[in-house]
């Protein structure tokens, strides 16, 4: 993690004020500032406390089911006819996605701070489910803000949250998706700052959230390193992950940032195409701005008004991206590309038929991009893709579309 | 007041509070979103505010994602954006207002992204040239002072900071350090328009602030009636009303959200009521 980074390391950020280059920071209302400073202090202390690390490791092993397998996707490799494709199978985690890695860390931190009431925002509902799960486990009160449109398209997850005892607040402002859920969660937090802990679900928000969530997700990349050494005796050539806010991607990428021979690719949601204006690709189609507590690339108009994102995947449907990704983009360490709705749907079907794994729509974007280049790579090369979630939640939304595309 | 002529930026704010001190009363600050419900109507409301008794104007720069605002101000911001308001349009309205009013402090209030997008230096220059006196930027805490606060202060543009119930004595000096014009005390834990102002707690909070600063202290978030405004103007240097004003605007619109004959007069009438309350609330003479 960051603490062991070398002086010229790309893993040393953020600085003391939470900046990654010009990105990051703490752009929040004064009401929240004292609280954010206390979260930062508590996290710094916890990070250095072996007991806290031991607790996290315990829940990784016995509750989440870590390490998740690093699986050689032989049939897909054969299908593409190029480099070897491995999946990091975080879809096998308890609750079905990588989101739980972060939630366990933050819930344990909340517990340490004596907070028993939790707020979360959610897009696909995976972060909401993970948060509701941890709250059930630790006996905490849980309120989840979710865009009204997402409540519709991710219904199974809404039911799971309710079953787990969480209160789900549908958010109708704006486009009724993740951005609006985050606005509403922040508004709610402003009114409950003294009693509630806000578990943010991705590597965005005011400092210390981007760094803290990254640290909790870095277990993904740390495991991949060890597992790849065991399987192939070397590091992979290429890493690929999808980007909503960027937490599963950062979790995979961060431990590899200083391994400069490793090519790293983040895949944004291209929606109906980058030229259509209907996408969620903040790096490929946005410019730097300030929203939700940090400076980062944002989809916005000429007047600095935030524009609405579009993606078939609720988890990627966000007009921003974590600040560390913005920095990695600008310094050129990570390449960011986009995959469209239709390509993601095709990859969804392909993965299901070839590997017997129903992926979530989010990592289907990553797989769609893998399909564009892996066939051209030599057979002795290795690509690792983060299969960060499973697709059960997407069935209702996906089936009619696959039917229409003739993919069933 | 002729002695305020030629003053601009933070000195116009200072002059206004000095004049009100001499009158022995607190200020009434009125918040409206620029261009709500449309440019023409919004400008007519703006121009009528001083005559209706507003001593100071908090002029909202509409933003798609107003994170510290409740539904009423979110909607007013949306109405303005839908009618085509931009930051350039906001400054145009200020310029038109200034042509007829040299005394009333004009504080732009909003969020950082539109300003950042406009360009900080160009914004400060254009704001001063248009007749803006101060800024309240909700999502720029002291930790981010280098962004806008310090460059604005260096050019004589006021930077008004929000202090809240969570701003403790340890943090207060940092919050007050680069504040100019006045201090805006947020009277409730929460977003605009979601709770009623607790007058007794506010009195204590203002006293606490006064121990740390000589700047005027104004109070806002949750003041809706002339009586509340009067109560606040008695214990603080000013009362700021926003949600109740934009709700009055909303109530006057037709079913398609367009301005009606009543929009300007209802809004200014409501402000007049608040002003009567504040003017009736004489304050004990200051010792100093
Ligand atoms: C399975 C899955 N992958 C990816 C994401 C996107 O988030 P992030 O980019 O933070 O990993 C989500 C968000 O809901 C998700 O559920």
C-alpha cells in the first residue's frame, strides 16, 4: 500500500491535502469539513493499527471468501486466439461484487469511531447491498440513496437491501441515477453529520475517501500479483478493468503502478457512442471540474453545468471518475478507453456462453474492450481482467435486449 | 447614501453595515436564484428588491448539483437553468442592476464548478467590473483557499464564509481567517429550507462568533417569517431569507412554470413584509 511506496513511486499519492497532481482535494460545505477531518484522522490511526488490519484480514477470509480465484479463461482465450486471458474473480465474493472489500473496511472504521448509523449511495445497487450486509452483520442502522431510475433497473438489489434491513430512499432529482443519489446522500449527511458515517462506494468524494477506498480495494491487485507469480512465474503484460467511479479498477491497478512494464487499461462506459453525447466516459469525453468533493474529469457543458451520463450499466452511469484516475490519465500511466452499450451486451452473452459465468454489465464493458485487442497479442502474453461482479442483478434489464439482438 | 458611491467590492459591504449600525438595526439579506423564473422577470425582481426593503442581495448562481440546498432552492436553480441562465447571464444581470443602484451589496452565492469552468481570474475581473461585492462559494472550505478566496481578496472582492453548528472553537479561527464582508452563520444542521431557525441557539452561536471576530455576523437557512427575521435581526447583524422567497416565486407561476402578472409583485410584497419585521426590530445601541 501507499506506506511502502518508493520516493519516486506513482503510489505515493495523495499529498497531505488529498491531491493527486491537480486532482482530488476537499470541496465540501463547511458543515461536513470537521467530520471529514475526523474520518481522515481515524483512518490514519486505523491504518497503522495491526489490530484493525487483522480484523480486515479476518473478514476477508471468513466472510467475503478471499482470496478470490485468479482463473485462466481457457475457452475465451481459445475464442479470441491471442494472448492468455485471466479473470480475477471478484464476482465470487459474498454479495457478488468487489464492493464488499471497501465496505468491510469502512464499516469497521465506523465501528471504531463509535458510529452506528450508516449512509450510502448506490448505482447498480451492489454497493448498497454490500453496505446493507455489513450493517446487518455489525448491527448498524443503514440508509441507502438510490436513483429512482436505478431502483427500476436493478430491482433484485433493492429487494436484497430491504431484506437486509436497510431503508432505501429513491432519489427523483436530476436524472434519477448515481450522481443524484450521491447529491442526496451528501445532503442527508450534512443534516446528520454528528451521528452518521457515510460509506462512499467508489474512489471519489472528498479526501480521504479516494485514498481510503483505494487502499481497501487494493487487496485485488495484491492478490493478483501473488497468484500470477504462482501460476505463471511472472507479472501479467496487461491489466484491464471497467470504470464507473473507478474503485475496482484502482484496486487492481494500484499495486502495479510502479511495475512500468505492465500495461494498464481502464474501460469507461461509451453508452450509445462517444460522439452521441450519450455516454459516461468522463476521461474520454469530459474535462476537469469540481463535483462531489473533488476535482476530477467531469461531463459538463460550456457553462460548467454537469451533464447527464448515460450507460446501460447503472454502476457506470456517473458523469465523474475518481481523482487518482484523472491524474493517471494526465501523466499517461494508464490508458483509458470506452466500450459501448451494445458491445458490452455482446460480451455479456459471450462470457456466459463460453465460460459459464454470467458477468455483471459493468465488467462486460471491460471484456468488450479485451475482445478488441487480445486476438492480436502473441500467445505468450498475459492479460488479466477484473471480473468484478456477477450479472444476476442485470437479468431483468438484459434479457429483452439480448432477445432483440438475437443473442439468446 | 452618497457616501457609499464609488465604493465597490468588499468596501460596499462594509459601508452598508456601518450605515445600518448607525440606524440601529440589522440587515435583511434576500436570496434569489439569478434568472428565476426567467431573465426578464428575474431582473424585475432584482431591481425591485432594494425598494422592497432588502439591504443586501445574495444572488444565486444556478448549478445543476446544488449539494447544500433543499428542494425549494434546487427547483429555483433548475427553473433558471431551464430558462437558459449561465454565469455570463448572472453577471449581465448584476451589471443591469448596478446601473440603478450603487448602495446595495451584491453577493454571488453558489458552487465552484461554473466559476472554475469560466476561469478564476477572468471571473474575478468580470465580477468586479459588473458590480459584484462578495462571493459565497459553498463548496470551497478554508482548506481550498488558494483556489478562489485568496485571489478574490487580493483584488478587493469580499469572500464570505459559512460557519455552521459543527464549526467548533478549534476550527473557527481557520474559517474566519480569510473572510471579508461578513460571516454567514448557518443556523441549522442541514441544507437550505429544511428546518426552522432555533432562535435561542442562534443567539448563543452569534455570541460565540463575536468573541472571535469583529466582522458582522448574518444568519440564514431556515428563516421564513417576518417575526423570525425580526428575532434574528435583533441578535445578529443580519437575517438572510432564501427558501421562503423562492417558494413565493414558485407559488406565483402558472401551471407550466411560467411567470405571471403576480410573480414580481407577490415576491416583492413578501420581501416588504420581511423588511417591516426587520425594521421594527431595533437593537440595543452598541457599546463600542
Ligand atoms: C459489478 C460492478 N462493477 C463496477 C462498478 C463500478 O464502480 P467502480 O468503478 O467503483 O468499480 C459497480 C458499481 O456499482 C459494480 O456493481
